[in-house]
C-alpha cells in the first residue's frame, strides 16, 4: 500500500509522552512482544521516567528512526494531539498514531483512526495487519466533497445540510397536489429557523413555550379547540417516537432523510419531512441529513469556487473560519463558533421572522467572512454589505459568497464610520459600539468577548432604548455574549 506501513510482530515503536498513558502503553506492548525503542517527552529525560526504558527530551532523541518506526502519542489530552503530531511530522517522523481530534478529515477515517489508536494503546492482537498511513495524508486539511456524503446511490445522495441554507417547502417548486398543502403561504419558502410552526409544536411539548398557537395559526383552515386537542394528542405520539429514536442516535433520521430540492435562489427547500427535520432543530442540531438529487448536489458543490476556496485556505495557512460553511467540502473544517447546535443565526432568523425586511439595508463588520451579511441577503433584504480592513477577511468573504451563490453581497474595504452612511441593521463588535451606534438606525447586533468587554460596552446602553442578550457561550477561555440593541 502506497505511503503506508503494515503493523507486524516485528514493528518497532517509539512512545511520545512519559506519563501514565505512556507507561501503560509500554507495558502492554512489551507483554505482547513488541519492541519499544525509547520514549520522547517534552520536559523529562533519563531512566527513571518510565521504568526500563530511556526517555529523551524532545529534540535530543537519536536520529535515523523517522521512516522505520511507529511513534505513538501517549497523552490523555486528545485536543493537543494534532499540534504534537504536526510537530513530529515536521521533524521527519512519518508514521504516527494519534487521536483524530481537531482534524479536517472524513468521519469514516476519524472512526478508523480512533479504533486504531485504542488498539495500539492496549497492544491488542488485532493490530497485526493494520495499516498506518504516512502522516502527510492528515497534515493538510481534506476538502473532498465526499466528506459531506452519508450514503448514496445512482439517483440521489444523502448528505449533511447546514442550517444556513435549509428552507421550508416552496409552493412554486412543489410537484405534488397543492390543494393538499395545509400551511399558509407565508410559512413557505423561508428559513427553517424563522418561527417555524413545527418547531413551535415541539417547543410546546417540552414546555419551553406556553402555547402552540403558532402551530395552529399557520394552517389555512380554522382549527377549533376540540380538533386542536385531538391533533396535539396524535402529534405527541410522533414527538415521543422522535425522542426515543434520537436517544439511540441519528440512524432513524438518516434512513428517513427528507428529500430537498435546489431553489433557483440557491439554497435547499424541504420537500416533505418537515416534522422530523424541525425536531432536530428543536434538539439544537445545526446539521441535517437530507436526500439530494445528484444534479442538485453538483450545483451545491459549485466546483469552480470550491477549488478557489480550498486553494486560498491552503496557500494562506487559514486555520479556521468564523462559522461552518454549509458546503460538503468544508464540513469538517474548524470554525470559531456556530458549530455546537445552538447558533446566533437561529436567534437572528427568529427576530426577523415577522418583520418586513424587503427595504432594509444591512452592514456586517463583525470579522466573520460576511456570515451575517450573506444570511440577511439570502432572506431578502434590499442591500447587504460586508466591511473590513483585513485583506484576508475581504478575500475570504468574496470567495465564500461566490461559493454559496451570494454574489449580491457588497464587499468593501473601508474603516468603520469613514463613510457617512446609515444602515437599518448592523452586526459588529462591542468594542466598536460608539461608531456602530452612529450608523445604525434600528437593530444593532454586537458580540463581546469576556466580562471586561461586557461591563465596558454592553452595560452602557448609549443611545439605544433596549438591549437583549440573545446568546452566550464559553469560548476560548471567555464567556462570549451576542446581543441586540433596538433604537
């Protein structure tokens, strides 16, 4: 097998990490007759680190072993394995056993590597004949569009669709009997987080809202109290079924993935399967299994701009984006936020669900590769602008917008407040609030990092009438808050 070695009884190992994990691994390998050359540790050396084995400080170990041995990262903190493995590869080591956390690689390969790591750590007999590929395979991010594919056949692909580009059914694209569509048109062809009736129903069942009026008011025909009660009893059975299946994993939802269709406005519309999809949103998912026709998958792929973005990321050493890109090639690429189910985007969409946005203008200066600008443009604002002085941010925003077909978003290189323009909606950093309040006329969304910023910027309401905290999370050692001012 090219660029790989096969573990045999004669395979020789090096252990990285002289702590308890390394000690246990050495003892397990020794019991099974494997030969361990030595240990490498960042801070310690000598014969007393791991009994019976010499430990070298990193950088002082003997040379000449790089392409002949397997080095095992024996550190309990899997989150630092990538940094360690990258460093070892840069020193010349080829065959590294590691936990695949923080890697942009396919889920199937992550599972294989995790099983391999655990088997090697315990020196299980089954490791004989396992393959270890050169670390070069994992050093760079893998942007293959197959990363977003769960399963496929000749006609369609079941893949992961991000919250950003998933909309409710479109009456204009509906191929069935439109007379059987019971939901009012205003709830069709809009982002699934915009006060969706199905999610409101599930929120009612877990008592996070006090009524299910939204669910019944969304229907074309009036539903009296008696019929409401009967339907609630029936839908509760469905809700409890979803809960049971969800507790077992996502197999039920993957096998029953709803079909979607690519809208000419360049996003996906559900075609049925609304309740099960919105149940996942209710459970704070931001990725949804959907069934995609192959020709629609090719449109989603957008090959020209997919290649441009992956090349730009590789050429410029980009390590993460602000938010996950809803594209199959970038499913596993790290993001700063919006990747754990609860999202700022859902809160923003809910706010604008019942507001007429057709004549609104939006400015996004949040250093987010135009994340909020493109989402506001997608739901129909008059004009959306992304502004930054960072050339990297501007270029990423440009390529991401082309990739996701949001070409109408204006990208401008300018300092905040230089142009004397006003915007209805502004997204920015709390530290810039004095400038932001001068250009925002209605809704100002700000993000602050840590309590110091909160006390300095958020607690002083400036010229705004009201502040609402929309979202808080612990991120990179600080509590990050995302909120909205209303004038």
